[in-house]
């Protein structure tokens, strides 16, 4: 709103300046003598001097006088042109500033009102067990928690993951992404969604035992893609690593900063 008011005030100021410019041009045209008329009519009544020597002495003076810019009756057109060009340049700059302010305001509003999805590892399961309602859970498994903490809904939510079992906790390149979950709509301030997947860690108990003991590490990465209510495609990237600390499983942020950012 403030950008619109500023734009209107600039237009009003420009109209006032143009009115003043037109008035200035009209005044200049009124006071300037016509180029083909003699300013002193009595000069025509003076006798003509036919002496050749006098004409030769006056010719250089008249030539030098005619070459001076202020001797021309059209010099004010240059001034008017310069003023007009200055007004046009000023108007262009102010219009660009007003347009940029409007774009920044719209971007700020969209940023505040759009959906924002966050993801974390909720838990992992390395050994088969039963949950609280007696359902048998098959290991190995990793369960995520996806939350929409924005004020509007997210649509076409898709989760892609990639993982690798390593003997070092140093970041490594992960293989291609695999889609493991899709949700048509995720409402604002809704309870988190918990998709899960079963990583293939290889030779069964050997690698699982190494994960539990903390001698091997599971590096996990991926991204969430979704569409906000304004039709913009968004993406939330993540990268975690599984470690054992004080006998307990922990998932920590891992990798480069651009592997843990959201758009």
C-alpha cells in the first residue's frame, strides 16, 4: 500500500513539473523576437554606405557575431531539451525504485504466507520388535517426521531418500534418490506425518551389529518436494548420519550447508 501511495505522489509531482516546463516554454516564446524581423525599425531609414572599405571592415565582425550560440534566437530550445531529458531520467529512476519496492513487498508477503516443510529422523529400528499395540515391526527401518509449520497448505508432497553404509563418518557422495512416499495434501498446523523405509544394509546381522556397536555409520540424505498455495515449486533438502553416543542412537545433521537447506 505504501508503495502505491508513493508511486501516485511521484506521478503528481511529475505533472506539476511538466506544467511548469510548459509555462516556461510559453514565456520564452513570448519574449523572444522573431528571427526574420528587425528589432529596431529605424535602421531601415538610415542611408546606405556604399564604400567598399567600410563593408570589408564590417564583414569579419558580423561573421564572428553570427557564430556565437547566444546570438541565435533558438538557443532556448537547447535548454528546454536538457530540462526535458533530466525530467525523463528522474521519472525513469523513481519508477524503477517504486516497482522494485512493490516486488519486494510481494515477495515478503508470499514468504510469510507460504507452506514450510521440515523433516527429521523420528526413530530407527535395527532389531525386530513389537510396538505399543502389539504389531510386529520388521528391522531394519528408519522413520521420519515431516511437519508443515507454515500458515498454508502444501500439495503434492513427495519424499526422496538415498543412503550408504560407511566405515567412516566423513561425508561421501550418495547414490541416486529413491521416492518412498507421496502425499496429495499436507494441511497447515496439522499433526506431523511419519513415513518410513527399510534400508538394505547388506549381509544382515554383520552390518546391523556394526551399526548398533557404532563401528559403522549410516549416511542418509534426500529431499522433500511440494507445491505451495501460490503455485510455486518448493524443496527441502536434508542430510543426516547415524552415530552411537553413550550407548544410544543419534541422528545428526551432516554434509555441506547446501545439503540442508530449503527453498
